[in-house]
């Protein structure tokens, strides 16, 4: 009897274990299935959401940026025309010089001696010319043969040519004396001197003086042939220099070159811009690099949709509207496009829902 009861209890316990295992497996399966269904539902919801767009009003702005650097319209590299002994240097790097101010000078003693010799030669030639004129003042009226008269004329012409050559020699030497002093044709800052110390022999290649007018500082950028057509003189932009990363510098296009810039790969054009550095004007230096950005298109409070929602057929544009779950084809009229967004001028209203069939 006891054995029978124990046997029944064992069978009952086994049955309970089977039932528990069944419900556990069922619960796990139910949870997994529910999770899969939830993920599929969420995925479809996100997919449907990605395929729909609610028409809204936005501000569209299209910008075009160019790279460039600081330059100056007035800058010169000055050199002597001849070699010689550098006897005087009147400036140093960093000095501000006036227009036509002298910068340096070569030894003029030899040039001055040559000038004195040429002036003496000129005086002698002049006297010879005047004496010849006096000796033959009546050569055209005296009873001379044509041959004798021609001989006198050639003699007088020779004296005239000698006098002319003497005058030209004096003028040439005067220029040599003038060019022995180097002067600047612009005002500005002396930025480089190859030979800062007097007393050394120099050649034109070893003694250059550079002057830059800081009042003519500009920002120079280059644009390729597809970009340059978007610009015009007077356009306003903003320059961001790498040296002044937190500063936005107002810029205005001053000129656009008509011919491609030499030395560049491809067909590019130089655009020069006036800039206002404000209090930082003293700190700007030639060659500082940066970028300038221009607003090429700007539209305020316009209806827009993504380009991908448009369909074109027979030269007309259409969208798929969604109203209470019903999809209908609707013709629209479009305007400009800016960075993937298209302006809708007719056919849609704000808060309309559209569907992208291609997604």
C-alpha cells in the first residue's frame, strides 16, 4: 500500500515538472515572438516615417566658400640698376617710408668724375661746333662750286652730330647718377632688406629692398571657371583667417580678373576683396591664409520638400500625397533648389504629407 502511494507521488511530481517546463518554454517563446513582432513593427514604422515628409516653411541659404590669403595691391621689390659699392642705407626693416623717399645709395664718386669728364667734352664739342659755324657762316652765299658747298655742309653736320652725341652722353650719365640712389615709388613699410649694412659691394641680384603699403591690404582668393560666374563686384562676404580663428572679417569684392591666373593648375581666376580688420589691422601680415564665404542664394519662409520626393513626367513635376492613408498623385510647380531642398511655388500647402515611392 505504501509503495503504491509513493509511486503515485513520483508520477505526480514528474507531471508537474513537465507542465512547468511547458509553460516556461511557452513563456520564453511568447516573449521572443513578441520582441520580434515589436521590432518588425518599429522597423516598418520607421520605414514609413522615412518615406513620408510633412511640407513646412523654411529659410534656405546657399553659401560658396573660397580659399585665399592676405595680399597687398601696392608692394614693390626695388633693386639698383648696376653693381657698385653700397655707401649708404637710410632705412631698416619695419620702418615706414613716404612716397619717393630715398632708401640707399651707391658710391657716386666714379660716376661724378665721369660726369665731369663728359661735361668737359661737351664744352669742347660745343666750342668746336660754334667755331665751325662762324668760319663757314657765308658758305651758302659765297661763290663756291656745288661740290665745295656740299663738303662744307658735311663738315658742319659732323660738328652737329658730335654735339648731339655729347649731349646724349651727359644725359645718360645724369641718369646713372640718379639711379645710384634707390627710392620708393610708394609709401609703406620696409619688409625686407637684402643688404642692410653699407660698405659692401653689391649687384642688382644681391641688394633688393621690399616695401608694402599696409593701406592697400586685400584678401585674394581664386575661383575656378565654374565658380567665378557666381560672383560680381560689390558682393559682401565674410573672411575667416587661420590666425584670427574667432574673428569674422567683413569683405567686399573689389575686382574679378578677366584672364586666368598664371602659374596655377587649371583655369582659375583671382578675386580681390577689400577687408576691414578693425583694431587688428596692425597685426595682419602678408601670406596669412584663410577662407571667405559668400551667400549666393537666400530665400526666406518658403515651402520646401526634399528633391527625392519629386517625380518628373512629360516635363512636369509630381509628388505622392498621403491623406488619411490614401495616396494620390499631385502636380506641383517648383522653384530653385538649395542643398537638396526644392522650393514649391504651387501645388502644396504647409503641413501636407507626401510619400516617397522610390524608398
